[in-house]
């Protein structure tokens, strides 16, 4: 029991929780200022997320890609890289799995995994381009990943238009049923919410993230390079190779995320007018989650619930989407600004110190 | 005559960290206008105590009086307002900014909305002249020496109106010449009515500049005495709790086959000109070769070439007859070379890694720790516990991040790791920088032990007494060349000093072949 209390009073747990509460309070103030009822708004958010099994299922669908992109950003960050490119890696994962999903005719137990793997590899290679540019040419990964996001977007649109276009529509043909990873049985339980095996993959990816970084030789190198590249070089590690590897693994997470959106949710790829945004939200998720795998899952759940529940706030309390973004941003702000949060919860922590 | 005023009084200060009491009921009284030394072993709690005084840490118990008035120093800016300034061992300067910009940062003189740079420069110049600091207010930080950067830190505190200056191991990073100048600056400061608290491990410095010395051992004050009433032996004994042997006892060297041979190595330095000009030397098994030289004559570049971090443009490096020229650091390390780097924070440790992981930073991939790509953390922990015990590294646990260890204990940990690799050649660069006398004695003994085991040791140090005491032969480096090699027993600081300034070339010139 004491252990449980210890976990819950630990600073690493208290700070994000306090940050969320502070963020929600700030959001409430913003809503009050805008003439909306925050209590009603939050109630309808909760109502939206938990109110029906369909909506609950859809919330899970919303959370899944955020776990992938959150892991992508967090993984690169652990190696000292700022991966703004989860967006592009996600899109490349989408288009690769679309291509495999449409072009081949295979038994399901081969076709679906193949399409996922295609997405993973494509996303990984897309990330590795930025890693390679950094390692070989010293180009800052922030700049290259942002550029690669746009290249990915237009490249994917081009591929859809040129090879897979569904006659008369702004989207590709449907993927073959054998490539689908929809979870029909579970979907039915949730009133045909679009649930799919990708959610399970996301959890497995988080486990993989943990094992790779903290249990393996490669992870040791990746973390060392991230924390102190100079000492790592002195110790004989190949810093450049680690940079490329980290971007590859990060890109792979985002790529699988993109593949799962296609294979599990939409079953076709739209021609996109703008970035889908999962990659950018992944930055926030990684930040909220403190770049740890468990943190990323929790961060994605929070973020997914807020974004999905936002629709409820809109209908239930008339709060405009923009204001909901303010709430979400306040939460991120407080998580990022630990200092402020620690200031608010100082009395709590001090009491604890006095206690032992 | 008015009695001398007490400017700082710390009463019953207690500060705990997880697993350790860093300051245990400490009392400290500092009088106006004195230079007050804090002396103590690595990890005794000196920096912690000064961080408390500067408002970086809050003590659990105790009170502080400044100018005889009780105060609560809750942050460095409160400390600033009380006239307390601190020069940390690791500088906090913006590399790309000029001296003046760094000094006025956060405190800029304004005319209208604009920063009034001209008057800022004037103010800095005036302060610099007043205390004899000789700093160029327009120079960029990245272009000036470490010694100058330290003076900028001093100016920063003066600019903010500090009357009480805390120096945390200021001389650890300075060359002997710079130390002489710093001592002069400290005298100037005191003359102008400032009070100085000085942390140092160098007993010579304490005897030369301080008025009072307070000795701390394992978080407790042992004694506070006037420097006139004490001597180095007495201080060392009080601080370590036993007699310290300043002389390095060692047997006659028994050099055997050549382990390292450097043949006409030429390499470019960072400034685009050759830092090494066809340098040659040899180190044999069973001897310690010391390299003496004024800082910046190619010492760092030589180590980098030997360890694989810098490419040589011509020449050869042989380790046990095997050509290791321009091989990767991993290959060189695996062929039997260990290296204690000069900058332990930047190159020696991953500060945010636990000690256990730091102890295998170069060997984690060995079959001992690495099972098919997975690390055996039980083996890693066992290894770390063994080394930490054997080398008396004081840390609350092997899982404590390296960052939380005191500087001296970080260094001991690195030495433990490097010696444990059982190398044929051990390169030690400034191995005792920032260490207490007890730890220095310990490390010197370890180096000699390696020698006696038949290893080759290459020692680089800016401290001439260290070079003379520990080495068997001394090679003097000047402008990227060895200008002479002497027997350590038959030389002295004068002769070395002369050779280091390029004054006298020994007969035989090169490497004594
Ligand atoms: N932030 C911290 N967290 C945990 N322990 C700490 C921290 N800072 C210092 N310590 C511990 O407190 C003790 C005192 O450290 P301190 O840095 O004050 O020593 P010091 O006397 O300055 O030693 P040195 O001469 O090596 O610099 C050490 O055992 C150190 O490990
Ligand atoms: Mg210290």
C-alpha cells in the first residue's frame, strides 16, 4: 500500500497530473470569459467520450495513431534529435500500405502483415533520410524533417492520383479485404466503431520502445549519444550511425501508425489538402508523456480524449473548436513548463518531505 | 578602532540529499575584507554549502546572517541583492556573445528602449581596470581563453554589485601563470573592500593568499583556523583525518619493450594550422612518461590523434608494434589503450546515466555484459559495485546519476573504469585536476602501480610538480614538437620552465633515438 502511495506522490506523477488540472482550469477561465459554461462543457466532453459504446470505440481509434507518432517523436528525442517529421513519416507509411494493400492479391495472413511492414519500412526510411542528412552533411534535422513533411504530402497525393485513383473521386481505390486489419468482432461490440488491430500494435510498439532503449546494447548507445555525444564518441560509439538508426526507428513507429489508419480505419487513401496533423500532435503527446513509453500512451489517451471529446463540447455547450484547442494547449503549456507547476504544488511536495 | 565586522554567518546549516547528509550542522563565520578558504575532501560538502549561501539550495535547517542581519536566501537573485556573487567552476557564459553582452545580460543599461552598449562597455572597462582584470570588453567569449572567461564571470558579479564573492575551485582550470594573475586579482579585490570565500584543494594557494581556513570533513566542520597558525601538513591531516604523504614514493623504474611509438606525426589543429609538427616519442612498458608544456602547444591534439579522435595527416602511431594510425576510437581502445580525458564532464561521463552504466561506457558490448544484443544489467551492476568499492568512489548508490557525485568522485570513477580495462598503455590527461590531496595521493599511487605491473603510462599535466614527482622521464612539448627529454630525477621546475618556453633545446632534440 505504501508503495502505491509512493508512486502517486512521486514528482514525476504529480507534476503531469497537476499540469492537466491547471490546464483544464485555465481552459475553464477561457470559456467563462467567452461566455460559455465550463462545467457543462467538461460534462459534455466526458459524456461524448464515455456516453456511448460507439463513441468510446471511436475515441480509442483516435488515440491509436497518437501513440505511434508520440513514440516516434519520443524515440528520436531520447537520442537527442528533434523529430518534427512524424507527420511525413506517417503519410509515407499510409501510402506504402495503400500501395501494397491495393496492388497485391494474397492470403490475409500474409497480405495484412506485409502491408503493415511496408508502412513501417517506408516510414523508417523516410525518417532515415533526415538522419542521414544530419550525419553526413550536418543539416539540422528540424529543417529537413519539416521539408520532408511537405514532400511526403505531395508525393503521396501524386501517387494516389497517378496509380490508384478511384474514378471520379478524390481518393484511392479500396484496399483488398485481405489487407484489412479491422477488428470486426470488436467493432460490432462497439456499435461498429472503427476498431482495429493497430491499437494492439501500438501497445506492442511501446513495449518494444522500452525494451530496445533500456535492455539492449543498441539502446545503451542510442541513449548515451542522446545525452552526451562527445563522451559517446570518446567511448568509441559511432555517433552518426546512431543518429541514422534513431531516425529510422522513430520513422518506423510513425510509418506503422500511418499504415494502421489506412488498413484499419479508412481502407483507402484520400487526396489530402493539408497535413493530417497526427505527427504534430505526436510532439505534444511525447512532451506530455515525458518521452517515456508509458507516458506516451497516457499522453495519447489524454490528447485523444480531448480532441475526440471536443465535438461533444461543441454540441453540448456550444464551445467553438478554437476554444477547445485553447484548453488542449493550456494542458501542454503547463506540462512543458514544469517550473510553474512545481511552484503550484510545492506545498504538497514539502509536506511529503517533512513526512519522512 | 572598530572591531572587524562579520559579513557572513551561517549557523547550524544542514542540507540532505537522498542517501547523504551533504552539510551536517555547519557553522561558518566570515569577516569583512578577508579571504576565507573552504578546505575539504571531494564530496565533503563545500560546493553544497556555497550553493546554499548563493540561494541555489534551500537548507533543511539552520540560518544565515548577512552583515549581522538574518536573511532568507531563496534564490540567486536574492543573493545578488544581498551583494553575494558566485563564480562557479563551470562557467555560465553565452559563447556567441561579447564580454560586455554577457556581463550586462539581464541587467542592461537602457537609453529609451535600446540597450546602451556604449555606456555598458565603458562601465565594464572601468571595473576591469579598477581590479586589474585586463579584459577586452568587445571580445567574443568563444575567442578568449578559459582564464579570461573566468575573469568575465568575476566581472559579472562585480557589475551586479557583489561585495561577497564566492569562488568555487577557480584555479582548477587555470594554467600556472593564470593562477599567479588570479591571486593578484584577489588581492586587488580585498584591497577594495570585498570579501572572498575561496574553495580550493591546493594547500599552497591557501597558505599564499588566505587569512582564515575552515576545514570540512564529510559534511561537518572540523576546525576553523588562521592561516598564520597552521601549515600544509596540519591542514591535510585535518581534512583527510590521517597523515598525507606529499612525496610520491616509488621504486626505480624498470622500462622494458616499447609499447607506444609515435613516429613523425603531423596533424592539423582546430585553427587550421598544424598543431603537431612531425612529433615523435616512445613510451616503454614499466615507465611513466610525463609530457610537460605550456597549455596549447599540441597536448590535446596529441591525445586526440593517439585515441583516434583526430586524423593525422602524416606519420605513424604504433601500439605494441601494431599500426593504429587513424583507426577508430573503438578499435584503438580495444587494442589496449585506456584514456582518462581532460574534461571529465564533456568526454568522460554521461552525466545523466547512472554510475553503473557509466562504468561500462566503453565495454558494454563485451560478452561479459552483452548477451545477443541484450545487456545483462545484473552483471553491469556487479561490475560497478566492485569498481566503486575498490576505488573508494563515494556515491549513495551505483544507480545514482553521475551528475550528483562530487567532482573528485566522478574522477575516481573514470580512473577506476580506465584502469580496470587493464590496458597496455594508459593515457592520463590532468588526472588530478580538482582532486583533494588524499585523492591525488591515491591516484598517483594507482598510476605507479600500473607502471609497476609493466604497463606504459603517458601522463599529461600542467602541474609541474605532478609531472616531476610522478614521471620517470619527461618530454617537453613546444609548438607541436618534443623539444627535449629529461630524466625526472635530474631536473627541476626552472629547467623545465625554460624548455617549455622554447628557450633551450636539449641535445638529441627528437625522441632520444
Ligand atoms: N544535486 C545533488 N543530488 C544528490 N546528491 C548531491 C547533489 N549535489 C551534491 N550531492 C552529494 O553531496 C555531497 C557533497 O557534494 P559537494 O559537491 O558539496 O562536494 P564538494 O565538497 O564540493 O566536493 P568536490 O571537492 O569534489 O567538488 C556529495 O556526496 C555529493 O554526492
Ligand atoms: Mg565542489
